[in-house]
C-alpha cells in the first residue's frame, strides 16, 4: 500500500470516529510528529567531539577554599543511580 492509499484509508476511517476519539487521535499524531522532529534534530545536532578529560585535568589541584571534604561528602551522600527512559510515551 503506497502513501496515497494509506492517507485515503486513514481519512475514510476517521470519518467514522467519534469526536472524543478524534481528540485522542489528534494528540497521538502530535506526539508522533514531536518524536520525529526530536529524532531529526538529534541526528543533526550530534556533531561534537567527545571530551578527552584534558579540560578537567587543567583544573586539577586548583580547589580554592577549605570545604573540599564537605563538598565531596555531599556528593557521595546525595548521588544515586539514574534511570533513563528513551521510550517515553504518554499513551502507554
């Protein structure tokens, strides 16, 4: 089935859908469009060179102040595992 036939089939089916369900379909179409745009913009935006760590090493040994241990302790006590959901779908 080509694109034109798919569009015609969708239009025909939409004529039989209740207004409440049309709203759900409209939201779903917007979700798909946003997802498609994010994928396209992400693939275009990934033109960076991964960090080598040298920029961080330039600052090694340059801590100013006497609260280094307190800051490290705060980091250790508040950090946790991160769960990333790349398949976020509000319709699930």
